[in-house]
C-alpha cells in the first residue's frame, strides 16, 4: 500500500525514458517512452512503456513535489504530442490498481 505523507501527498520517484523517445514504437508516427515508478520508502515499484500517438513532444508536465490521489488514481505526468496531421493529443500517465 502506498500511503500519503503528513501533508496528504504521495512521495515518489519517477524516471521517464531516455534523452529522446524511441521513434516508430509501436508503429510509424508514434513514440515509446519507458517509465519507472518507485514509491519513496515503500519498497513498491512498477515499470512499463507508454506509447505516445504522435511524432513530436510539445509539452511534458511532471508532478514536481508529490501528487494527490484522486478516485484511486495517482496522476504522475502529462504529455502533449503532435501527430503527423497536426492534431494535438494529451496522454496522462497514472498509477492505479487494476
């Protein structure tokens, strides 16, 4: 179980990918990023890949100093990417139980 700290925040470390996302993963015009989550002091961790449906990252918004739990989800980071046709897509990375 991951427990909020005394301020009601979840302390964590988040490692996002390499210097550049892996292009064309899982297909042309998209990107892949490895994401590793570690709950600080909990011994809990998870790793996975996120697939972004565009070829250009416009903005990444991390949770800098912990983040709050909402509806059983822990919001970690948000990517805004642009697809080849110019459409912008928002992808949120959340930690939640299945």
